[in-house]
């Protein structure tokens, strides 16, 4: 097999692996076959959307979205294009709960051509270069395939239980099960075969509102450990958050020898900040609370603390301020370059009014280690949890929000 064909095969496997059993995928003769995937589409009754291959910016995102929709039959289009309502927009989760807690069309139900078109939407919207959103998303899905394989072969593993505690300040054990109710999905969010579970075949894409360079709509993509919410308004990105990203295992080596660590750049930037703090600064930055998960995860929209805590960035040296700004960047980089640059300029202007805080240790290597960056706009949390499947390891949960730009400022949560 040529290198190019090998690469293409690996890309397909990212969406369909052992975890794909829950998504209607079976392993046959060394290759992956979608047992219930659409191999043909009902193009006679499906709507046709305009595609402009020369479009740029948001226009290119719209064109890629339309090209994907054109690969779907009418029923699939109805699963994908939903109302841009608060109920649909806020229906995301870090849980492996399939379509029970998020709307959209399931990756495991798609043909190879449809998956290729879906991937192109993510490339255009999130950037396809090194350390960009598309690369991060694809590595997150690879991690979930590794997790699915490990869980399916582990006699000690129960059903997926990775979930936030009902109280993020509580201290769970590695075998805790969900105690809170995950947010319910909006219309069209059927889970399909199996409903949920781990693996790249159990991720969902929805366009909330009709993709357009003039209207308001949202790109909504996610699954276990991932929620991408990019809101567009009048041809511009109005919001790139909430963005939830987690990973288990935190690092692994694939069969081809490639080592992946999807969240290393996120963790390392924060470590540089905390390691730069003096003893006195660390004492100021220390939070009194303990955290087992992020505070503003799914279902916590608009619930920013009334009082900022920690050390104010204005009290830091110029070198430390630069480290804080650099630590913010990996989360913001998970959207297109132009939007990322605009957001970073805003966060730089507000840097002196931003606070850095932590709980637990500063090594980000132990259950309960937690770091927060909270500014007039930016909000970032990073927390370490004991592993769910890899129980002798920790794994990461993080969330990026914006005090004023979540969901493109379309909803009020006060």
C-alpha cells in the first residue's frame, strides 16, 4: 500500500474503530465497513446548496458546509441543519452520551465521502496547519479511539462513566458515576445505534441555522471530551466559545510510531506561568476551594463567579505577563487564524485586568490540580482528574469561555 493510501486509510480509521461497534461499524477482513452508514444518498429529494470553491473567510466555511450538505440525503440534512435556538446551542457535553446530550448527525453513520466532506468543514473553519484547531480536533478523536480500544479489552472497566461531578469542588474517586443530569439535546439529536460510548464514530455535527455569509448560525461539533461552538453573524465570527477540550490518555504512541499529546501545549503554557511565580505570588494566586472538574462546564452557561480571584496580572513582571498571554493562545488558536488574532488582541488589551489562580498543586499532574485565567473577557480552566479507563493515570478537562462572546452573544443567561 502506498504512503498516500496508508494515510487515507488511517484517516478513515479515526472515525471508525473498535468504538464504532456502538456506531454501527464492524471489522471485516482487516478493513472497516460501516454496517449502517449511508453508501448512497437520496439526491433526488435532498436540497441542493450553492458551493463556491473560490470563496474565502467565512464564505469558504459556508461553501464547505454546503458541500457537506450536498452529500447528504434529505433525512440526513434534516438531522444536520437545525434551529439556532438556545436549547440547541447549549446542548453540548464532555460526556460519552452520544446523541442523548447533543444534536446533529453522527460521524459513524456517514460514508467515506461524507466523512471527507465533514472533515473539510472542520479544516476550513478551524485551520488545517500545525497546532491549529483541525489538528487538535483530529487528535482528540484519535485519543477517544485509543480509549475505546482500551476499555473494550479491559476486564475491569465498566460502562463509560466519565462525567463532571454534580459539584465541581467535590473530590471524586476514579469510579464515580454521573450524579448530575447532563444537558439534553435539541431536536434531531438522536443517538443512533448504541446511543453513546467512546470512539470517533460517536461525534456529532450540526449547523444551527442555515450556513450563510449574511445570517446568524453556529457550527456545532462534539462528542466525548470535545465541544466546538463557533457562531457566525453577517459573515464574521461572532464567538468561538464555549470550547471544551479534554483527553484520556494524555499521551500515547500509535502503531506507526507517532506519539500524540493533544493537550501538551495547553498544559505547558500554564506550567510556564505557575513556575514563574514567586512564593509570595503563589500565595496570592492560591484558591481556597478544591476542584474535581471545571467550574463552567456543560450546563453552566453565564455562571461566572461574581468576584475574580487570584493574582492580578498587572502585579506581574513584563516577562510573566507575556507568559500569561502565551498560555491563553492554544485555546484561542482552535479557531481560524483571523479570528484568533482578533481575540488575542482583545485579551492583550485586557491583560492587566486579568487574574491567574490555581488550586491543588502547580504541577498539573495530580487529581485536583487546577489553573484558571479569568479576565474581563477571557475565561480558561484546566483541571486534572484521575483516569476513568486508564485508572493509573490522570486525564485533563479544560474549558475556554468568553464573558461576553459565548454563542456570539446571542443569548442572555443572567
